C-alpha cells in the first residue's frame, strides 16, 4: 500500500451562494494512483452527504482531480483531511495558493499553475475546516 495526496477542485454552474467553487485535499492509502483518485472522490461524496451545509450543494457541481502525488507514511499521518477552500469567481488563484500551501504540494504540481500570483482584491474566499 502507498500513501497519496489527492487535490480536487469543485466548480458550480451556476455559482452557489456567491461561491464559484472550492479546492480540497484528501489523503488516500491505496495500492495505485487510480484507486487513490476513486477513494478521494468517494470520501468527498460521503462527507457531503453527511454535512447539512452541503445538503443542496451537489446540484450543478463538477469535480476534477487537479493533482495527485505520493507521500510518505509520516506525512500521511500528519495530514489533515476534510477542509475546503471556497472561492468566488475572481479569487480562484488565491484559494489555489492557500490549498497548495496547506497540502504541501510539490513545486511542480498542477495546483501551482492555478495559484497565479494574486494581489489583495475585493474577492473573497473562505476556508472551512470541519470539527473532528
């Protein structure tokens, strides 16, 4: 078995309550990258089915795997899973940067391509960390 970090992006069409989408990262312990992707998507689906905040949030939502990388067991044990970084249409880059930093994404990973240098703006993004 191997340990993977799976970074996902969700986009709503139309935006939900002012938010265009979110980034989230999950840790998966599986035998392959393909299994890790499926595990991360299933974990997200299960979390959303149990959280009142997301009760109606599945409508118009598309999910994509932004990146996946292998990690060691120690990092997997220390990795938090379950948070979301929501963004408005004009703040996706800022949210991507926050998620990339919190997930400790390698410098060459796809999330850094989305994390365009951002300046302070009127855009807003919201980091949600669930209670354990």
